[in-house]
């Protein structure tokens, strides 16, 4: 029998016309110890005597519904179970039946049933906090925020935890107008309950969500003055300080308070991640090491510790932590992927392929498969790698497009251009709307000298996605390098730059087309920005050429040397240096 059925069929054999123990309604279940009901009073009798269970009385029709519901559960028909229990709850109005029915509805994620049951429950028992809590959840799902907060306020009045902060944290998933509505409702409630720390904290959280981090910080100040040990507010303050640009203050704040509250895992994790963001990797590793020692059974912390150790070049420590995760059955796909990277960097190719092939799903699946295929191809097993990809494509039709792209990129990486073009043509026959495959074909066609066909593919992409900055830039750059239609090329690149103004590839294209149009000073401005953002050999070729032509020949040589350090065989850089200097490239 299924586990869920076992949970439901707890009373099947105990039902009788007089009722069932777990459905005893409002009557208390107590043993009857009156003398007339005791046959003997010796020690052994007292030890063996079982208390008499007093059952609630149900009408036969209600009992029939309950019994039918349990039999349906035994047969796996939980939808029928819920329908029967709903009818029994509505007819009996018994609190225990209602609660039982609610648990069934929750296990089935039946929101409509939960909404009806919570209304019935509150009608029978107006002060039941669980019923108010479920009503609040259902109101949030129906975007009725005022009603939800009304139930939460009632929970607070009854002395329970209203979870105002949980609703505030969920506000990031709401549209902006509802976020503002919720903020206003919280402020109104604060006026009715001044000094309530949870409400003050929730308002600060909402101000962060609505894009007002400074106001959120201001809201936290009086709260933390009154409640200096309110840990959620301390965590939020660190987050807000970082968000408002006071990064050193944020780090100092979290360092101080993680030591005051070493068991606050959320605070420690935030501090560790901020340290990573600021490039303080050894401090981040130390923090995650502390957290792992304190919380050894939290897999996410162990994974973070492993990854920051890997960034710090401590591959043995990273390998130890990742292996432990696999042994424990946690984050196995991520762990196998990074173990593959460790083996890959150490040139243990067979081991790396094995680790990559053990990645079964998730975000790392295709990167792992791509790298494993690439390593196989480098070993001379290109056809075997392709056959494996094709087999996976046949076995996973929902991911067929991704496998096509993987095959094309693998062939491109091995410079099998004709086979790559054939694979791309076949893929586009099956999936003509796939932008990534069409873009890959456009770049391949351009590299094969078929610029007109490449332009056609890119124009089709732009027709379908006018805001595709990558395609706009690629089209502009191809026109710049393959023709003298510079005004047209510049128009495409300018459009791309408006969409993604800090993209170094687009900055490079803009500088290059400006240079072709004779606007050298402007060209240098864009190329300098591109080089500063991304010191790529192709950018080095362009930036160095413009510097050379303006007389800055020594500076041009410095830029080219840095480009060659990254890729001594880069064809564009080699051609540029040899054409301008008449010298062989280093």
C-alpha cells in the first residue's frame, strides 16, 4: 500500500456505528475509572487494564461517507476520499472531521477545498488559529491581501505567531501595485499596533522589496535601538547596507553580529556570500568553514565551502567536501561537475569524463556533457561522442533542441565546419524557430565566407526579437568587417548599445566601426572601455591598430603583447600585427 494511503486508512477497521477514535469530535477521550466499571483493583489489574474509549456519535450517512472515503484512499482514489470527507465535514460540522479533511486537502494541494473548509472551520470555531492561518494563505493566493492580513492580525490578537515577515518576504513575487498595497496595509496595521517589532521589521522588508533600501534602513534604526538583539533585523540591515553601497560597513556589521550570534545560519551565509562578492575569498572560506563545523548536516553550506576552496586553489579540500556530499547523497550533480573540473584541470582526462558523465540533471547537465564530449573528441573519439549525443537526443525528445546545439558546437570546436553546417541545417529543418541554433549557423556561415547567408540568418533573428542585442551587434560587426556599408553597420551596433551599454563586445564593435568611418578619437574611447572591461585578443587587435595609426606605437605594442599572452595563435591579432609592423608576430 502507498505511504499516503497508510496515512489515510487509520480507522478503516475501527469504524462502527458508534464512531471512530480519531473522529471523536469535541468530547474528551478519557478512561472511565469509576468503581462500578472496575472488575478488580489489584496491581496486576491496574497494569493490564485498558482505558475505555468514548466515541462521538455520528449519523449513519456521515459514517458511510467516512468509510467510503477510507476505502477510496485504500484504492488510491484520494480525489474521491476528499469529496466524501468534504461532505462529512459539512454535514457533521465536527471539528475533528474538519481538521482531518483539511489535512487531506492540503496533501492534495486542493486550494478550493481548503478555502471552503477554512470558512466552515471558522464558523464552527471562530478563534481557531490554524483555520485563520489557512484562510490567510488562501486569501494571499487569491490576491486578497486585506483579508489575509485581517486573519493574520486575528492570529496575533489570539497570541499566536502571525508570520507577518513571511508574507512580506513573499512580496517579491507580487506585481508592483500589489507590493504598494501590501505596504500600505502594513502601515495601517502598525498604527493599530504601535511598537510591534515584527510589523516594523516587515515594513522594512517591504521597503527593500519595493526598491527603497534607504527608507528600509531608516525604518530599522528605531527598531534596533529598542530591540538590539532582534536577529532578523540585524541580517536585513547588513543586506541593506550592502545594497546601498556601504559595503565595508555591511561586512563589519555582519562580522560583528555573526560572532555575537554564531548559531544564526542565515546571517553567516549572507556574510560569506558578501565576502565572495568582494573578492575576499580566504575570509569567505574561513566563514563557510566555521558554518560547516557548526552546521555539519546542512549540505548547501558544505557545497559553498567546497566551491570557495576551489576558487582559492585548494583543490584537495574542495575534493574532500564534494566527495562527502556525494557519499551523503546531497547536491550530487553539482559535486560530480566540480569534481570533473578538478580532474580536468589536473589533466586526468578519463577521470574527468567519468565525473562529467555522472551529472544526470539540473543546470550542470549540459555543460558537463559538453565538456565530456569535448574531451572525448580530443582523445580522437569524436564519432563516439557524437553517437552518444545522438542517442541521448533520441531518448530525450523534450531536450532535442539542446542536443542539436551541443552537437553543432562540438563540431565547430573541432573545426569540422562542413559537418557542423550539415548538422545546423538539419536542426533548423526540425526547429526553424530556435534562435540559438540559427545564431550558431550565422556565425559558422560568416567564418566560411558566406556573409550574405549569415546576414540573412541574423536579420531573421532580429525580425523575431528586435531587442536581441547579441544578434544586432553580430550583424553590425559582420557588415563592418565584410563590406563598406558602415552607416548601416553603425545603426545596428548603436541599437545594440542602447540595449546593453556596458557589453565589451558591443563597445569593441562600436569603436571599430567608428574607426572605419574616420572618427578616431571616438573610436579610441570605445575601444579603451572595451579593453578595460574585457582584455580579449580581438579587442587587443582593434585597440592596438587604432593606437598605432594615431602614433601611439609603443602603447599599441604593449596592448598586442597582452593579447598574445592570452592567445598566441589568435588569427586576427596575428594578421593585424604583421600587416601594420611588417614583422612576424611573437
